[in-house]
C-alpha cells in the first residue's frame, strides 16, 4: 500500500516527483501553498495529522516525542539521501508493513538498509 507523505524542507524536493512516480502520495513543504519555507514544526505536525500523512524529515527535533506529538516520522538518518534512495527505502518499508498505521512513531530511513536488502 503506497504511503501518504509530507516531505520537510530539508528533504530534497526531487523526492516528491520520485515518490509520486513510484505510486506514493507525496507533497513537499515548499510546493504546498498551505505550508511553505519556514513553516513552524508544530504546524507541520498539525498538517500531517489532519491530512493523514507521514512526515519525512532529517530534522532531529522530530526524534523527541514532545516535539513530534502524535505524528509518525520517517527520519532520514543519512542527510544526503537521493530521491531514488528515498523512493527505494519507502518501497522497501512498504513491503514490510500492511499500512502506514503499522509504523512506529519514528522509523529511520538508512542507506545501510538498502545495502542490506541488496546483499552488499
């Protein structure tokens, strides 16, 4: 089942197109008229909860329970993940869970997981 995600501004905007190409419902903070650059984190949390999305981010603040509230965060462990790697990681994650509600509050997206899945 494809994921519904909001990409934070610290995630490359090219990931939006890549995830859409892979069948995920992806929007980027910078291309969403309701949000935009510099949107406060609490407003991102409100938006993802209201729109039933996961937040893809590299912002370490979202690792703190009080900061993320009840939002589910896909944390980019490697800050230089390419759009293709983000897409592969979401597809890999999608193969392990039946839906986005099955995810823990924070799930780390790591290049090492791609390497392991490819037997490297």
